[in-house]
């Protein structure tokens, strides 16, 4: 015969077991950025990507540089081709953004933009690097993603198969916009 204390303990243990079973059966609340990108790619016929330490470092350097300057720019650290060279990739693309504090919303923003979407679906990409950094005030998060694939064998693919390197930013109130260049043309470092 079980006393009141035994009955109470039985209910607590039963409740804990039920809770654990519910959690075990529930889908993960937050997949990793590489898993989220891979899921999107798989739906569109492209292979999965995995996180790559070199690409993560390249993305982190870019995110930190943009945050330090409080400026959304692919050129925050110099030309993309030079920055991505250490990855040894045959094909690579970069997406940058600012405004969201989490990757899921940033990814949604990129999926909704045709140029960014094209980068996410870079043909035969296998590796990705993702990073974010906050500006000095801590109020704005800058994101950088570098996606890359190996060199394609000669004769494979289209001649005009270069992927764009694009940027997008989520507009915020004018008072909090980062400094932006009013350059229409940049020639020899001069803004015209």
C-alpha cells in the first residue's frame, strides 16, 4: 500500500517521464545554420553543406569588420576574391545583412531576395561559414555567410556560371541607419 508521500513521488516521476518523452518526440526548436541552409538547398535539388572552419573565420572577419565600421559592405576587409582565397574554393559566394538578432530571420531575408537566394543555392556547394557580430553600441547585428564548392571539372557547367556576390540590409529608422557612402562611382578610391 502506497502512502501519500509515495503517491506524490509517483506523480512527480510520471510527470517528468512524460515531459521527457514529449521533448524527445518534438522537432529541434533551433537547427544549426548549416542545417537550415542544407534543408533549403535540399528542397531545391542542391546537396547539403557543412560548416567549414576556414569559411567560418572568413565570415567572422567580415562580420566583425562591418560591425566595427557600422557599415554593411562586401568591401569592409577588401575584395571578396582575395578574402575567400584561403578556402581553396573553386566557386564561392557571400551574403551579408544586418538587423536581425537571429540566423533564422536573416536566412528568411536572404531566401526572399533573388540574388541572395541564388547564392544560397550555389551549384554543388559543400561548405559554409556563418558568423555575426554586434556594432559598438550592441544594437545592430551584422551577419556574413560564405558558401563554397570545389573546383568544377573542365567542360562541366555553363560558361556563364558565375554566381553574384550580393548584399541586402533590413531598413531601420533613419536615425539609426549606419553610415553609408553616397558614391555613385568609385574610381581610384575617390567617391564620385
